C-alpha cells in the first residue's frame, strides 16, 4: 500500500469503518470456510474494520488480523477486542502458519508488479494445502480512484496470476455487490 492510499485509511478510519463494517459478505466467507476444518487458523490480510475477523471467530476459527493502516488497526482492535498487527503486505513474515488466508478487497491496493511478490509471501505463510481467498474490482484499471490506488483484475488475469505464483485454482467467479460494483474473486490452494 502506498502512502497516498495509507493516508486515505489513516485520515478517517472511523468513517471508512462505519461505511463498510455492516456489509454482508457471508456468501463469500461461507464459500471460503467450506474448504477449511473447524478451528482452522486464518490470517485476515487487510482486516480493515475487523468485520471479517470477528465473523470468523464467531464461527470457531483462530484468526490473526493484520492491516497496513495504523488507523484501521486501532479501529479493528477496538471492534474485535484483540490486538491487530500493523503490517505492510510486502513485509509479510509468516512461514507455514496458516490453514487459510483471507484477502477480501485488500490486494487490489498493490501495484501490479507487487502482487506476485505478495502472493509468494502468502504461499509461504500457508501450510501445505492451505486455502487463499482474494478479490479485486473487475476490469483493467490501474491507478488512483477515490483517493486510493487500485489494480483491477479480470478473471483471466487472476487465473494467470494464481497459476504463475504456484497456486491451484479451486474456485473463481464474478459477482456484483449491492452498489453495482463488479468483483472478481478466487479461492486458491497452496
């Protein structure tokens, strides 16, 4: 995440959190957790408000939340009642620790050249046959939009990226959220 994008989240973490905390992503979390055993350990990569961390915990999973924004870490810590580690994705230092990695609308803030490197770090963080969820806004856009950097992705691009970084594609789909935004999501296996 570059400084402009980090500044967006650090500038008003309360406002962003309130705008997204109650978004219903149960269809996505259910699809992801269907590949995991009860009690599995999940890394919530780019946890934002902590919404998904809390949801996974209520389902009985062991969740480690991290985010690149200091403000979002503070908000997520307050919301979840647990420490949230501030960590830039390029500094991901976990090795063979997680059964699943959840990156819901978070890797899209990386530059295109950074994404394969971070996916390699995610692969290293996952245990053998670990599961990785990731999502991007659908399209070919690269640049600043609404005060943040975005790398949009096509289904074909995501498939090529996954296979090029050593992941097996388990599931990939397009969807539209309640605001009319088109998304490309994937569930991969290490």
